[in-house]
């Protein structure tokens, strides 16, 4: 499988890339559940708390980048 497919999936939905790659499955399911919760909160604070939204957006961007890098490296191992 092309390692970029799980990498891109993990960037947009952390956990999904792991499932597609067939690694870290139990954790992947938990991460997906967590991502759904974070996305719900993120969209809920966008208008009432724009400063908190910006901080959360940046934090999620960093986290998603780390998940993408991790699944890419895990496939190379």
C-alpha cells in the first residue's frame, strides 16, 4: 500500500490512517472517538470564544501533524 494514503488520512482524522495501515488498531479507535469529541468542541467554541478557537485549532494542527508523521514512520519500520 502507498504509505501516503494512511498518512493523509491520519492528518485529517487521526486514527483512521492507523486502521487503514492495519497498525495500532485499539488505540486508533480511541483516537477516532477523541477526534470526534474535539471537533464537536472546536466548532462549538468558534464563534463565542474566538481566542480559544484559535488556540485549539493550532493545537489540533500540531497533533494531527504528529499523528501523520507517526503513521508514516510506523509503515516504514
